[in-house]
C-alpha cells in the first residue's frame, strides 16, 4: 500500500563545488523501514504562488536502525531549487518508497556502471550487498574531476567497493566514456563471464544508471557479452503510483511482443534486454 508520510529533514546541504549544484538530503521516519535499493520517493515541493508536482528522487542510502533515508539531487529547475530551501528539522511530505528496485545478489560478481548523477541510485545497492559473498566492482564516469569529487568520491571510496573512473576531459581516471571502461572490463574477463557457477547462476551481473543513451550503450555491450543487465530508467512522472500513465515506456516480452510498462510502477529498474530503446 502506498503511503503518504511526513518525514523529518535532518540534513539538507550543498555538496562540494557550489557550481555543481549537488545536494544531500537525509530524511527520518517510516520510509526507511520498507525502502529497498533502486526505489525512489516522491517529495512534495511547496510554493505558495504555484502548486507544483512532486519530485521523484532516487533513494541513495537506507538505514533501518536509525530510520534514515539519504537522497542526493541536482538543482535543475524550480522544484529542486525549492527543495534546497528546506531547513533541518522541518517536515516534508513523502510518497513512497515507490517502484521496483534492483536485484541484490547473494553470490557471484556485481558490476555497477554509473554515468554522472546515475551514481546515486547505485549507492544503496552497494550498501546492501554482502561484500564477503559478492565481488563488487564500480565503473563511474563523469564530466570532470570537480563533478566526481563533489558527488561524494571520498565517501564512495570508504564504502569498500573496487572503483574505476573516467572523465570526459581526463582530469580524473581514464579519459573517455564509462562505456569504454565497461568494454575493457568485460573483454578482460571473458573467461570468467563464460563460466556460470555450479548452481547454474550467471557469475556476473550488471546494474546501471545514467543518461538514456548511456543505458542503451551499456545494455548493448552487456548483451553482446551474454551478461544480464538491470537498468534504472528516468522518465517524467506526475502521480508516481502508476495511475496517470505519464511515464510509460515500450518493452518486449520473450516472444518479441511489444508492451507498455510504467516506469514508476514496474520500474524504474527493468531488465535491459526487454527495453525498446529506439521507440
């Protein structure tokens, strides 16, 4: 059952270089009790002069003990700008947690591929994986060093994940696209990929989030190496609960039949091979 909650904001601050306009918000309340990696919350933004739709923001951290959910967001319009004005100990209306999240593996290897702020939904997945049972690798691409550092590089390094980075200008990590890192990694590990574990499960899985073009490229690369991939999609949303059909995307089933799915309900995480990218 979808719940509208009143959550207390215990942190809402800018991160790193102010030019990047990246913010961290931590809310406390019931949402953390049912949240899972890959889900999102629909936050109410208030303006006395103009009613605005809620803003869907990915869940980046879940702490059930302290009942805290962490959210990162980039200011890109009026709604997110209004979010920055919320002060500590104020309350915010939260719809959720919503959507279908990532599969959390209990064995094998999980390769995470993040493009830009697509890193944020993957953080809760890193947090949830048992790193003693699952080999974890993160490939992260961004525009430049300033962005990567402002988006929480130091905190991510502390999470115990093996990390390779790329930047468009070469100011940090490898110069180029994160898909270049993916091609190289899968090419270097062809033998491991080709050998499923004894229980028949695929040894390597990929989870990815980023711009649509990047997701399409990542899916193509993964399927070319016979590696299953889950993608976290982004679409404009109104209701967030699947009623308005404003965020539908086209998918195909195993028989090749085309269908429509709601990103807010059946997603935002979907099997990459079922998404019709060039609809």
